[in-house]
């Protein structure tokens, strides 16, 4: 889900004279307008906008208020009702211009454009909303056989992946990279069981508590009445605690490819275990995959992630990706004292150019920055590459991540109250 | 409703203009619908693009009371909706005892009555003012609170009512005009947005920003205003962590007037850049040669256009 800043909303339609769409609108009496708005709403819904019957009624009312004399007012009336996030604007805009020119045209276009999708050719990114629109109007029957096929495959694997206890122990320390297909399946199941109990931090909200020195006046008054008012027993409250938000930034470049799948499983387990987790993947560009990973079914989730990400196993531009994160996402997801986990081997195509500044900005905007690096499994690991040297001074902890044990250690580390920042990298810094 | 609400989109445009607010027609359309259909208007956008101002202008233009709820983390029912006046309640219990009042239920009815209720902004917003007009409720920077607070808002935004367990439901005779703003430091839950009309307030284009400056800083020299606007527009195309908003443009123009400048020069830009950019990284990036380059482009552009 790339958050491309949309062009400024078009003001211009106000000045355009009677377009074919307007003439069409003029011919429509109210009896026809309402069904058309409904149909338009359904198209948007199919394209992924959260539009229920209530919204369609709202839209009809809105249009009746504004009237259809001005195409611009008509546009913005529907916009106010149907769009409720900025990134939906593009989709709405395209759908509007196609639909209200001629509702039939949209369907005809689907017919013309569909074969191209079937051929598997990826359309250029700026046409993506349109593609979603096309898919919205055509029923995706062609998807089904594929997923069924995959399910069958999946089952087969599960059958011969039974393990004894000793195998499980071995699995704990085996490098993900060296695992066979069966072992990977087993490891995936182990990961699915993992929980991430991050130390909770106090919030500014209160809950009833038998101890602690804050008097809950409201509860006290109620208790006083219950007892008849001779004595007033004090009731207390304490601060509620809550785990901080967690943001995971995962490198999916070529050098990480052997690990990527495993990390996806890990991120999926974490995302579904708790609220306020945000997940981003980056190679040469940054993709927010939080929504896909929220899907309870791991296979569907991974399939959607695969579709959404375009830079699998390519080069890495860590600096650029982090810069995107800092500019477009950090203010939205790092709000309430987030912990950031950066999963990357630190091998950067841009040789660390501009990386230090970005990682430092990230470090300053979060509660804790933990760097997980699969390269750390090698005993003689030396922080020599430029990328690694740029990142290391700005992280709070530096940990390996290459087998199940290291993932479990990570969980342990997150569960301990954190010491002073940067404590976890002191020994590495002295080595540099 | 028998009130002074504008009767068309054009009337809203005029109303905003009358309140010294220069906005796009698209904003007026959303605002008109919100007023007409009695829905809250949810305004999202970067800091300093004039979201809060809309609420203020609206209250002034319509002659309504403005009730503003500034959100912050930990905002709860007792500071946003209502609270009981505990000390008064205690005194009342003592008096009842002294008077030999034994009926516990009566005491309870008595101390949980409206007399002991301290009304906070959201509850106040359900009451009409002396002339019988409902107020304008401005819920500012909703993204600053945490998710639990959004849940309190749901009842108020959909039915314009508040349920107080000890008393019952308080419903507004006439629904207030509700404006909600958010800087999008996090996504607001869909349940809130679903009840509102949504509008994304964008940075204005050069023409619009020039208009805004003319209205907001009328004594600025024409030449300076144009340079300022062009400079800021150029900055917004740069790779900066925080882009300057309209508020910054206005501040900067005011600052330049205080410095008695009628023409931008690199030295002035460098020394006053802190008014425009609020992050050290950004200032470092622009200060010096970059600022001089932008200034050259700006002046060349104006010369070519004039």
C-alpha cells in the first residue's frame, strides 16, 4: 500500500461546460439518479472502499442537497460521503470520471482490458487503481483453482512433517538457510505458536486497583452510599498499562531471500497476536503490508503480500526506504512510544549513502530501535560494510536472527524492561 | 431548523470569505453538506493548513458559541464529558445525616442529580445558548488521544447524546455543528469516520496562497508576498521532513515585515528560516546555497511571469 501523495484535488471541473456526463445527468430524473448512485457505490465497494447501505443513502441525500447543476459540487458531495481516507481519493477520482461519463462505458472497458490482466502482465503502478476497478466489476473466478491447488499442496506437506522431540530440539538451533522443505514447515508451525509479550508501559488512563495512592472519587462516593454514609471507605485506582506499538521494518532484498519467508511467518504471528503492530517490507522501495498480514490465514496473507510487493529479492536501498518511512509513515505509526524492529543484513546497494542520517532520525522518533541481523550468526562477524557502519551507531540493540532460538531470545529481550538506550550495542561500537 | 445556516454551496463560499478564510470550493461543498445534513465534518491534513481555523470562522460567521475540546493522550470522560462534584456531594451527605435523613435511596437520588454535575465540553455542546442556537463543537487534533477515547465519541457523534449511568441520557434539543480535526499522526478508527463527512485539507496552490496572504497580512508589499509564496511553494517540492504549512507562510511574512524587508535576499532568508522550517535537518539542508538557488529560481520565475 504505497502512500503516494495524490495530486491536488481537481477544482477545474467546475468550469468545464456541459460534458457528455452532464448531459446524461440532465436527462436523468430523480428516479434514475438514485439507482445510479447506488450502482456507483457498489462499484466503489467492490473496488475495496468500505461502503455500506448507510453510505449510499447518505450519498443520495447529499446529492439531493447539492443538486446536479455543477459537476464539481456533485463530485465533492459524493467525495465527502464515500471517501474517508486520503489514499482512497485516487480510486474515487478515477471511478467517478469513468462512471459518470457513462455507466455502460465502465463495463465495456472491463471487457476490453480484462484479457490483459489474464495474460499476467503487470500494469504500470500508476494504473493500479484502475486495475482494481476492473477487478471489482469482473468476478474473480480465475483465482479460485489456483488457491485450491495450493491448498492441496499444503496438505500434502503437512502429512509428512510429523516430528519427534529430538527433531524439535535440533530444529531450534538449525539455521533457517540450511533447512529442508519439511524442516521449514515444522519451523513455520513453531513460529505460529510464538507470542511476543513486550513489557507494558504505563498509559495515562486509570483502572480500579486495591492498592496505590490515587483515590478514585467516583467509586468512593458509590461505596459510601452503599455503606450508609457513616464512614467513607476510600477506593483506589492505578495507571493502566499497555504494550507499546510495534513497528517491524523487514529487508526483502536478494541477500535476505532465504530468510524472508520465515520472517513473514514470524511477522504474521506477531501481527495477529496483538494490536498496534505495523509491518513494512523494503528492498528498493517501501511497502506497508500491515493490512495483508492481519489476515488470519497465513497462506492468504502471504499471497496478498506477494502481490503487493514489487521488489522481491532485488537490490537494497536501505537509506531511501528509511527516508520514505520517516517522511510518510513515522508520524503516523510511531506516535505513542513505539518499539521499532529493523530486520536487515545491512548490505546496501547505495553503500550507506544518506543512511546514517535516516537511521538517526528513526532512532530519535521511537522508544527503542532493535536491529536483527542474520549475518550475526557467523562467529567472526565484523561490522565492516558501509551500510552496517552507518546503522550500528544509531540502534539500541543488535541481535542475531537466523534460527528459532534467536527468535525466542528476541522475545525474551522484548519482555525485559529495557536498560539505557544504545546499551545493547556498546561492545560493537568499541569494535568499530 | 430555523436558523441562519447557509442555503447553498455558494453561500458557504461567501460565508468563509466573509470570515477571512480563503478555501477551495470543494471544502465549501463538504462543509455545506455537513451543515445541511447535520453530520460532523472530519478534517484531516498536515499541520498548519487551517483546519482549526474553519471551526473558529464558522462559529463567528454563524454567531454561535464555540466549544473547543483540545485532545491529548489520556483524555477521559471526567475531563471531556462530565464529572461529579465530589466535595459538594460529601457535604450533602453530611448534611443529610445531621438532619437525620435515613432514606438511603433519597440521598442517592439527591447527590446524583444535575446540581452536582460538572459539565465538560462535550456535555456543554449538547446545550443551546441563550438565544436557543446550538454551539459549534470543535474537537481538535483527535489523533492525539488514544483509541479508548474515540469510543466515548461514538454516541455523541451519531445521536448527539450522552449517557450518564446515574442520571440517564442527555440529548441535544438541536444538534451542535461538529468539526473534528486530525493531523494524522495515527489513523482514526473507521467507526468514527463513518459517522462523519470527510475532507482532506491540502496545501493551497500558489494562486490560493497568494489570496490567503493578501487577506491575512494585508499590509505586506505585493512584491514581497509573491516572493514569499513562490519560495514556500518551491520548498514544498523539496525533500523535507516537515513541509511548511500556510501558518508558517503567514508567520514568515509577518516576520519579514517586522524586519522591514520589501525584497527577499539570501541573507534574510537564512536568518529567518527558523520561522518556516522546524527541524534542524531541514534547515541545514536548505540554508546557504540551496536557499540562494531557490531564491534565484523564484525571482527568475516571477520576472518571466510578469
